[in-house]
C-alpha cells in the first residue's frame, strides 16, 4: 500500500491504493510517519517526494472504521464513546501524520496527481513545496460531512491563504482546481499531467544536491516564524547560523564563492 525507493538522494513515498483513491489506512499512516522520521537521520536521503498512483492523490482518511472517525482508524467503534476518544484518535492519527511532514528535517515535496481531499489535501499543504498536475483538485470535505476539519487544516490554511479565504474553503467545501490552487498560493506550480513526475523529479534532484543541513534549518526557521515575535525569530535565525557554520557544506559554499566555482554539497 506504500511504495518507497531512494533514487539519487531522493526518497519517493508513493501511496498505492488507487482503487480507493489512496484513502489512508492506519497502517499506511504509520509507515509514512516512520519513513519521514527515518529520513531525518538518514544521510543518504536529502529530499523526500510524496505522491500516489492512479487518479487520486489521497481521498483523505479511510473512514471504514466509523462515520465520524477522521483519523483513519480501522478499529470498529464501540456503541458508546468514552469522553476523549475522538480527540485521542485525531492526536494520534491525522495530526501525527501532518506533524511528521512539518518536522521532517529534509525538504518534502508533494507531487499531487489527482484529487486531494480532507486529510489528503492537508498532507499536501504540509509539504514544503507542492507541484500539482493540471487535473488535480483540492477539496475541504469536512463541512460536507458535518465534521470539523482535522489534520491541521485550520492551522495550515490560514497560513497559506489568510483567514478569510481559509474560512471560505472550509465552510463551503468546494472543489478547487489546480489552477485556482496555484492562484491562491496553495501550490507552487501546476504542470501537465504527463509532466508531473519530471517536474517533481527536477525540483527534488535540485533539493537533493543542495546544502541539506542549511535547508533543514531554513525550513525550521520559516515554520517557527509563523508563531514567533520578531525578537524570537531573530534569535532563532542567529542560532541557526551558528549551528550551520559548523557544517562541511557551509565551508564548501563559502570556499566555492571565493574560488568562483560551483559548490559541491554533500549533506554534511
């Protein structure tokens, strides 16, 4: 259900339940989280791509475990819920998946090949870069089902498009085309369907040859800046510079500039 391979420093994670439009099961979720966690410490992985097979990127969490269980749990629900059950399912399920993307120390790129709905949309929006096929659509399905958004949707969307536009997307649950998603700032680039893999590979290869630790620290700074005041953000920036200047890639970058040559980064 999850395909994975590392090619030229890029870990490709591919959702592979095309008949279910790649709705995420608990097992899939846990494997993705584990792969992202391992990627952070793997020197052979310098970038990650999340994509899918078939016509859908991800239709959200697999809801077979219960109509209101948006975490993707496949465990049958008891007739009467214990207070806190739903909150625990969300924290341990959808929120852990989105956090794994945000916290991964390697840049994560989403190659969205089709419909991304609910948690599937949030999985894409949590990525550092998003390339979408022209046929892709993004749908905030929660209100349609009488549900509150999960998987960090109410956290991610305002930071990408602002609070009013986020409310429009979340309240109405209308399908957003790839072109409209690009206009709104939800995706970085839209390409013809046949060009999606090449476009994703081109960017991923560029990331994989970049200064890996510098990119990790940059990702951390940008993500943290959205909750920080200026003083905190500036202090974090100075600390990140201090840490990064101890890396071999930083020394190589400065040496290459002085010697007027192209740097060769090794992710160390």
